[in-house]
């Protein structure tokens, strides 16, 4: 029984790290633009496909494939911002959100037309290794892929925290997300900072996409829809705009989803994410790490 | 002014529908299938099989001297879309028969329309028994859920080297197909004295089954029944094996695709079995020809959906031939008495509910992930 | 002046009803394919106009409209199928149930701003769908077949007249002005003494009610219900209608609803001309959304000029 609970926890942590990676991108973009980038889940999908083609068509190894995916998505993310979101920076929220939905649909359907909706098996570049010793000791199965996902997520988060808190560009990012107009008046190049944010967020999504390809073995043009929504919930849960929040939110959501699925009913698994979302929005919309801001007139 | 322009555009679009379609005397058939959307991969397989059959038949001169004229529309797996397309096919294209839709819920939206307009409809892949209950113009080319579920239950209980007493089920609760198969599997398995020790579910599109599989592993079942299509079943098999579940995994005809091995990982297919319509490695001449031609045309090994689409067309062609004329009612009558028709997915005879009575094959896998024929299960004698 | 308009309105309504009754009798002779498109257009008009009240007039970005439609559809079908409730009553019951759900959705989301509200309503819509998948008595994933075909031209266009009329009257009424003020500047409205809470809920209930009736009409035309017809994509389709029709424009919503119902059918012929089975519909919708927002946010078809609010 204990080993089953432990196993479920491990399942949850693995799932959570994926949500966390995607949530990081959401939270960064929201922090700086107050925009829910609906298309973020689809950028993750493009990352997975980029990695797939890098390995199968170009015959690159896993690290070059990762880099390729991240670069492709960075370019994609920056382009989307430049052409679809920037013109609407001064427009009401609804306009930007509607456009984001449009971009998301566009990416999904172009993906279906270009790459066919048939799911593809991601090449097994990371052969599976199960840690026997852990199994003997605790009765739980942990494999190397889970460790890779976990370490990459945490590693990227630490890197991200470093960039945001210890570098000049990071300071600029924080300034812009705090008060865009004042930052502009202080000489910060807003456009550049926003583009940079999108680039980083997209790179994280791309990494998530490739990792998911390796972990789950299956990619298709619609794979970003559900993870996109769930990662958004994770970001809100952790406090949208907060980087540690996105990580924590991702893990909490992953574990919650697994535990509910395991110990209550698997039929309501999807509903859990939405239920958590609504509860958080009602109880503490700023999330676990968020700060409540008074709406100023 | 702007409103006038938009109204004019709308009317203009309307008028394009009134333009008559000129053409030589052909037998018009309509195919409704999801070419985009979540299950596009299945819809495209059916489309491929249907087109190949139509082209083959036309190359040999058509039926009763006339060529088949196929119109294909994408219903995006949506009910109202299917209904719109069906109406268009019937009223505008004046089809004499409809093939499709692919999933039962879409067929249920279209069947009343076809029945009311007295246009024969053959669904190649809709497995819900209720589909043919809508009326006598509705036919199908595949098994119904009862049969498949029962076949696998019996196989689990008696056909495995280690006979199963307990079973765990992991089904797709948003899939009509999955729910149907599970219902009958459970019934049969329990009737044969088996015990279902776990029943977990998931939604279409889920990729992570670790929670459900971990729970199932804890119950230590003799077999695991996974009535899903290959795109999901592949993932489930992989995750199950990686979690240490080594029990045999059983499934339905949805497993039948070369992609299963890709997604699951060849080595994980050991001890997996499914009930299918046909065995692509079969030495039966029509299967070999079909597989060879399909490979040549599409550069891929056919899956079960492609084969069923192909067979649906041949079922129709055979009925038209027997009817002797291109008349909807005559064709319907001929279809209803289809008997002993040798097709790729088996020898078809339709019963009084217009469902095919045909044998199922049970297929396993070798260490390379290739399909291996296990046994044939014949339908119960009436 | 108002009296005269009122009396004119009543007269117009009576003429309208007589007209559609007459057309209905004729409709038996129209090509069923066209009739079907016309009926679906009518249902889409009801959906678009009702969503417009929530999103366009009140400025609350609701992405869960399909959920309201689903509730009305399933409840009315349930009543006619199991209890032989007369069609109009079943429709109204469906609408009322959706209205109640509208209260349920509107109340907690009151404090949420634009994007949060959008996601919350999306979540609500999805939760409704998940619940529907799990309710076996209405078929769940196997669907709910065998619903009687009570919907015809008359019923659909009667509701169309009613929804347009009530929306228009709402717009011109003091309550309508309150609702509009919430859209323009909620804090200012609150400061001026407008009970934003009450009116926001009212907008949701209004929109949900008509969406529920649209759902009932739909169910009794298609004769089959399945939860997969009420996804987020359906909500997006209705959203596309009101966006290109111009947020806030009742006429615009109606016209674009008709346009977007005919468009997929017209696209079929275009596909034949280009000899392809690739359905460009979704790509076109997404481009329409993006381009409209970028180039002409007040809508492509009809509509009043709406100022684009500065942040």
C-alpha cells in the first residue's frame, strides 16, 4: 500500500514537472504583458515536432535536437508577439485574448494540414533504464526518463531565476512587469524586453515538448491543447507572474491530478484541473505565491 | 451598404449550390469521414481504403457498366456537420448510397436522415448496436460491440496459456467504442466465472496513465483489457510494461495498426492480443492482394479502418450488381440479403439486423512486434 | 414618440409571426438541404445574439457559451423523451435551467477581470461537458438518440424574433444602459451607483437562457445529442460570429451568424473546384479572428462604430 502511494507520488512529480515547464512560459508572458498566451500550448507542440524532425530527418543527436527545437520556438514566439500581439498592446483585454485564441487555432490547424493528424512515435533516443535498487528497497519503479524530466525542469527553473533576479535584462523584465510606463520612461526598451520574454518562454515550452516526446513517445498536432490549459491552471495556482509559483503550481497540479485519479475516481481527472482553477480564482486569485494588487483607478 | 454587400455575398454563395452538376451517367456515392479533428487519423484511413476500392472497381469497368462517382466530405467528427453533409449528399449530390460516418455517435446523427430519405447507408466502422436499430436502410461492415467484447472475454478465460481468473479494465470513458466493448467484455467474463478486480478510465487525448496503471498493478490482475484505438493503446501498453505490469494485455480491433508497435515499443507487445477482422499477414488471396496494393499506393501497411472502408465499398458494389439496377430501394434489398461475400475482413453474411456475421481472428505479436495469428473465433450458430 | 415606436413594434412582431408561420407551411416544399442550413442559421443567430449580450453589451468575456447550450439541449430532450412534456414547455424549462447555471457561473466570477473571467468560464463549460459525459441516463459518451423532431422553421424563427427583440429592447432600456456602463468602465459605473453585481449576473442569465433555448431547438432538430458537440471549439465558433459581426452589435451578430453557417457549405463547393479535401474552415476562422482584431476590431460586418478603449 505504501509503495503504491509512493509510486503515485512519483507519477505525480513526473507529470508535474512537465506542467511546470510549460507553466513557466505562461507565467512569464502574463507577468509582463498581462496576456494569457493561448498559443503557448501550441508552441510546445511545435517544439516537439521540431525535435522530432531534427532527430528523424536531420539525424541529429538529442542535445542538438533540443537546441534546434528551442531556437525554432524562440523565433516562432517572438514572431507571434511581433505580428499578432504588439499591435494590440493598447487595446482592450478582449481583443488580445481573442487574437491569442486565433493564433492557437491557426497553429493547431496548420499543424494538422502540414503534418497530418496521425500521431507519430518519437524516436527513442533515451533508452529506458529502471532503477532496480530503488525497486528492491521501496517497491516503486523510477525510470531514468522521469529523472531527466525532473532535473531538466528544476535546472531550467534555477537558470530562469538567475536570469530574472541577477541579470540586467532580468531586472528590466521585472521592471516592465511591475510598471510598464515608468520602465519605459526610465529608458528601458520595452519592445526588446517583451520579445526577450517571449523568446525565453517559448524556449521553455520547446524543451517541454521534446521531453514529452521522449517520455510519452507520442506527438501529434493537437497535443498542446490539454497540457496548455492544465499548465495555465498550474500557473494560476502558483500565482501567475511568479516563477517559483509556476514550478510549485505545476507539481501541485500534477500530484493532485494523479492522487485524485488514483484514490477517488479516474473519471473526473480532467475536471480536477478545472475545479482547482475555479476554486483558486474564487478563493485566492493571486495564487500561492502571488501578491494581491489593489485595482487602481 | 456594408450589410448589402455581405448579403449579396451570402446569396451568391447560395446560388452556387443551385448550379446543376453535369456529368456522365455515374453511380454517385458519398463518403462522410473525419479528415480533420481529433480522430482524423482514423477518418483518413477509412478515406484511403474507400478511395482505393472505388478506383479498383472503376478500373475494372465499374458496376453494371457505370462508374462509381465518389464524393468525400470531412465531418470533423461533429454530429451537426455529419447531418449537414448527409442532407447535401442526398438532396444536392443525389447519391444512391452513403458510406460512413466513422464513429457511432456521428452515425446516429445521420442515420435518421438516411432512413427518412430512404438512402442506404453503410458504416464501415460504427460499432454501437443502436446504429442499425434506427431503420432498415442502415447497414454496417464491422462487428458490433457485443461480439468483440465476448470474444475477448472468452479468450481471456480459455485461450491463454495461463487462464485468467481476474481481469483489470482500463477504458476510454469518452469513447462510445470503448464503453461498448467494456460492457460486453465484463458481462461475458463474469458469466464465465471471472472477476473484474479493477475498472479505471481516462478521457480521449490523455497521455499519462500512470495513476490508473499503478492502481491496477496493485490489484495484481491476470490480464488487462484495454479496448481503445492504437494511438492510445500503444501508450498504455508501453506505460504498463514500464511500470512492471507483465500480465497479458488484451484489446479489440482498434489495436490493428502498424503504428501500435511504434507507439508501444516492439518489445512491449509480447503477450498482447486483440480481436480483429483480418490478419494482414494472412495467406488468403484477397488479403494478400489488398495489402500489396495498399502498400504500393499509399506506402504504408493498411490498418483495420482502411480495410473496413475498402470492404464497405465492395459490399455496396456487390449489392448493386445483385440488384441489377441503380435504384436505392433495390440496392437496400440486395444489401440486406448479402450472403457469403468474401471480403478482406472476412466472409460477410448480414443478419436480420443488418449486422455482419463474420469470424473474428485473435492476433498476438512476436518479439519483433509483428502480428502473429493465434486463432479464429466463429460467431455463435443461430 | 416612444409610444408610437412601441405600437409599431407590436405590429411588426405580429406581422413577423404570421410571416414565419406562412413560410413554415411552405417550407415543406423547400429542398431539405437548404431548409436545414436555414434552420441551423436561425439557431446560430440565437446563440450569437445571446452571447453578444454577455460579451458585447456587458463586456464580460465568456468562453463557456456552449455549456449553456448543452444544459438546455439535454434538459429539454430529457423532458420530451422521458416525460412527453410539450415542446414549448420543454424548451422554456431548458432555457430556465441554463439561466440558473448562468447565475451559477456569473456569481463567483464577478470579481474576476477580463482574462481570468474568460478562463473561468472556459473551465465551467468544460466541467459541464465532463459531467455530461458521466451521466448515463442521458447517454454519456454513447450519445442520446431518438429525440423527436419538434423543431421546424416556425419555432426557430419565432425564437429568433423574440431574442432579437428582447436584446434590442434591453439595449434601449435603463437596464441596458447600466449594462453598457459596466462594459465601458466598471469602476466608474460602480462609483455612479450602478449595481454592477446585479447587472452582470443579469447579463449572464439573459445570455444563458436564450442559449439554452437554442440548445433545445438544436436537440429536437438533430434528434441526437452527444457531449462532443458542446466543446470549447463550439464556444469559439460562436465567439467568431460576434467578433466579426462587431461586439455589441445585435444586427451584426445576426448577420455574421448566418454568414458563418453558410460559409462551410459554400466552402464545400470551393473544395470541389480546387479538387481537394483539405477543409480550410478552421484556418479561415482563426485568420478571421486575428485579422479582425488587428485591422478592424469593430467587426467586419455591419455594426456601430465602437471606440477601442485605451488602457
